[in-house]
């Protein structure tokens, strides 16, 4: 599954072969050296864009690091660093490309300042469902295109976590029409921010740790961030009571690991495979935990006075129309975006005969 599935026999044999050994930096790892009685321990530092205290999004990289350690028998030791410990949260991916950190855990959309095309490898407004997105990435051209574009930036990108649909945002006042959006200052992620800009919202991207204080102090009027359980852990419900759905801007979202390309290439094929297998496990867990955690979180926040809203058909139509305009403009201005977006759309068009027949509306 996802080209990341590894046999139980492989993992058991691998664990038995590997024991404690001498520690070296990643450069000293022999590419495909046979296992020995004292195998090399590869130690890497990973800068995270998400704090470990953040439900699901921040918990995932901590668990992933532990999974990698266990599967490698301790020979691959990746240390998780909180945002700002090595580099600021939104600079984690660029730092990996430059080699100032060996690897990062983040969202590809945080690299949109280099090229908006990278946002597509996280999510897309009105885009594919989780399974359709997985199908395109692993069995369409998603991985190939990501390898090409990230390779130019000296980065190896591996999707390593996926979450189901996000919420659409927290507002201090009820939004009854598109007019009510105009003039708002709002934290918003990815290509969805460009949609809201078209509708008169002044958007900005803030790191997670900066978002709550900005909302509390009135620097922003509204924010989106993630799913209910994650948003609850941040505490947005304390300062905004109107919570909107559905997450039209993020129907499914990838997060992942971003290796400096030289670091990735220096790893043995065994360690690379362990990383891929651990990523597949994390994708599974993100989707399962993501869905399982939300009902209770929504119920708790309702008890704290949060009002849950579903966007009106008119506002959803305005979002969709604005997105169509954004997509056309991005394709006209950016050849990379045009190629990746058209590739995904072609896959979705072909996929539709299955989607429309196999799934209930």
C-alpha cells in the first residue's frame, strides 16, 4: 500500500540484525554496508514546524521519530526539535534545502514563498479526498513531480502524515454573507488564502504558536488552523465562538519530512526504506486518529459555547468561483503550477468514473 508497505519478515529480520553500535554523523553512514555486530548509528536533527504540544499535528512527528528508532533497532536516531529551537517554524523547509538543518517536519505549503506549486503537495481548495489524493501521489505522478521540483531546491520530500478535512475557520462574529468577509484580517493557509484575498479578506500566514496571541490581541480578526481536536489544543474557542465548516480549502492534507538532498542520499538503502515504512504508518495513523478524535472535541467545544456553522450554498459558491479564478491566474503566471495542477486534474477526471460510481454522495 502506497509503495510504502514492508513485509513483516523484513522488519523482524531488520530489527534482529541491528543492535547498538558506534555513533557517527550522517556523512559517515556507508551506503549499503552489510550488517555487522556493531552497526553504525546515524544521528540526525529534525526541525519541526509544529510544537509537540499540538494535538495530532505536533504529536505525529514525535511518534514518527520513535517508530523510526524502533524499526531501525536504534541505528537511525532522529532528534525532534521544537519550532524556533533550531530555526523558526516557517523557515524549517528552506533551512533543510540550504543544509543549515539536516531535515525538517512541516507542511509543503509552508514553502509556497519559493513557488506556490509546492502548496499542491499539501492540499488544494475543492481538491481530492484523502484516498484520491493518496492515489494520485503514489500511483499517479505526484511523487515524481515532487521529486523533480524539490530536487531543484536540494530537498527530498516524503509525505509522512495525512489528516482528513480541516475546519474552515474561527470568527468572532457570525458570517452571514460574502460582504461580512470583506475587510477582515485573517490567518489563512496555502492557496485558500488567495481565494479569500479575492473576496476582500486581508490574509497572512502565521506559525501555529503565533496565531492564538494574534487572535487574542486583535492583530487578526479570524483564523483557520486545523481540525477541531487540534484547534481545541490551541484554545481558539476562548476568544472566538463561531466555528465554520466545511474545510473547502483543505479537504485532505499532507505533512511530511524534508531532507537535505545530500543527507538523504548519504543514508543507506535500509535506512531510507525504514523512513518510508514509518511514513506509511504515520499516514495511516493521521487519518484514523484524525477522524476518531473530532466528535468528542466538537462536543466539548459546544459545551463551552462554541457555535458550529456550515457555510451557506451562496458562500460556498463564491469560494469555488474565486478558486477557479485563482487557479486560472496561477496557471497563466507559473509554468510549474500549470503542469502540476493540470496533471492532478487529469488524474481526477479519469478517477471520476470510479468516484461517481463507487461512492455515495
